[in-house]
């Protein structure tokens, strides 16, 4: 997964795969998701990210359930 933050537009792009985007859906006024041909999540765009998602601060926590 890759997270890109564009400070000039206050937009975050979370890329989950590099598959071809077949469709973009608006989840809410400031959140868009890109889906591949099979309906799998490719990426998510969050507009006004510093207000809505605490970006550019990013924390990753791996949970080991085994």
C-alpha cells in the first residue's frame, strides 16, 4: 500500500494495488474509491485530508493474530 499526500490540494491518495481502474465511486462528498473490473478496491482519494483523516500524520500498526 502506498499513501501519497498532496499538500497543495490537501488530498490523500491511498493506493492498494496497481490494477486498472474500471470505475470510480463517490462514497461521500470528500471520499472517492477506485475499483477494478472485479469490483476490488484499487485506491481511495480523501479530499480535505488534514481535516478529515488527520493527514499528513500516518501511523501503521501490524496486528499479529497468530
